[in-house]
C-alpha cells in the first residue's frame, strides 16, 4: 500500500494523529526533499526510516523502483515538503503507476495551502479555480490569465516572491477592479495577508 500523506504547511503541530501513525508504520517514505523530511520526522520523534528522494527531476525514473517495492508487500508513504502531495507537487506518476499495478492507495488528508488561503481570503468560496503556478514568461502568463477572464469563480495561484510584482502588475492591467489577496507563510510565525486591488496590493508590497 502507498499512503499519500498531507503534512503541515507552516506550523508543525498541525500534523494529525493518523498521519503520524501512518508515517511510523511505513517501511519507507518518498519525500520531495529528504533533508526537510528528516528534520520533520525528528521533530515528530519518528525513528530512523529509509527516505527516498522523489521530486520533479527524478520521479519518472524513481517510480518503477518504488512500485516494485510496494508490489513486494512493503508499505510506503508519499509526502511533499509541505501540504498535500500532488497539489502542484510530485506524485501523479506514482499514483497512476500504483493504479495500473493494482497497488492499494490510501489518502491521509490534512493541511493544504490552497484551501487554507481560500478560507480566510474573504473572497467567494462557492466556486474556485486553482491554477497552480502561473507561467514564468510574460506572454504565456498573460494568455493564461486572459483564458480565465470569463470564469465566474475565485482564482487561486501559487507565485514566487520574485515573480509576484510582475503578476500583480499584469492583474492590475487586466482586471483593475478585481479584489486580490496575497497570503504568505500560512500557519507560520510570519503569516501575512494583504488585501485590495492588484495595484493597491503592489503598492503595499513595494520593493
């Protein structure tokens, strides 16, 4: 069986009892960054356990190896650096391979930055669209947003601090009156929320 386990996005005390029990019972853990995973396992007082790096650059090659271990009867766990695996994080390939190989899957739900941000943003929650990370280049980024212009829903994206000013500037041009919320470090010590139009949020952030 492969267990897909959500882990805290900021506050490490947000880990659930079932998630801890499943991590302790696993024969091995596939993690986006094994160093981050080791620090977290130590914090939760989970003993030494084999960790396998599983991220964007190696998941295609690593998947057959891990599925073979699962088929042999081992219990594996999949975690990302923070939040729910597969949500803008690696994991799709191994889940697909497990389904094809007849390996059982279980999900241990928990923290998700997408849902957490939506809950406290103050924007409508009845319909929302999660677009992951916006394209890096200006042209594709603009086209991606223009394609969503007619969608009557709250739009949620991940964005890096370095690209945030450009994305906010584009939003200010495309939708000057639309309400925008920037949330960062959710559940962490430096949690921050900035609300307003895209231009107002950009002015608050400054440099």
